[in-house]
């Protein structure tokens, strides 16, 4: 379960990073 939670957090962080990069362009 911990592994899945980590994966979820990584995906969420990646999504936020992509959105932030898009906003900075």
C-alpha cells in the first residue's frame, strides 16, 4: 500500500510540475 501511495504522489507531483512549466512558458 505504501508503494502505491508513493506512486500516486509522484504522479501528482509530475502533473503539477508539468502545469507549472506550462504556466511559465
